[in-house]
């Protein structure tokens, strides 16, 4: 009887354990245009937005590349991939890694995209889907 209780209890515990599928790179779809709304951080802790900076920034993502426009002018175009890795912000996160080696953790909530630079004293950048 004692072994049966242990087996049942183990089954209940294991049934309650599920993998967090939100941390699957395949679940992240960045495709489309994303309009910049705010950046915060840096060594001085500043907050910038289109009003304070005078800049309009749009990220245009496809399946494996991103194009950045600043004030309607091409700023850069490069490829990227998404992986799950340890973040400097703690824990495992979806990380976008650009062809130049720069990386950002990804938070995607409905129509808001937050890209947090994976470096000390860097920026957290917020965008909305156009």
C-alpha cells in the first residue's frame, strides 16, 4: 500500500510539471513592422522616445532578417536567429542573435515587443506592431 501511495503521488507531481513552451524559438514570430516607442537604460538611466529624440525608428522583421529604418532612411539590414540562452537579466530567455554577434532578449506580448540588450548598462527598447 505504501508503494502504491508513492506511485500515485509521483504521478500527480509529474503530471503537474510541464515544459514552458513559450521559451521555444519556434513560438516567436517577429515578422512585420515594429514602431519604436521608447528606450531606457544606459549608464545614466535615461529614457528616450520619438518626442525626446526627434527620431522615428521602424524595425522590419522577416523570418531570418531585420531591416532598421531611422527617419525613413535605411540604417542597417542583417540576418538573425533566435535561441534559448541564459540572460543577464536572469533565467533562460528567447534571445535574438544578429549576424554581427549582438544579442537581445525578447519579450513579446500581444502587439508590444521588448528587446533588451544583453549587456551591462545597455538599453531596453520597446516597440509596437504597426
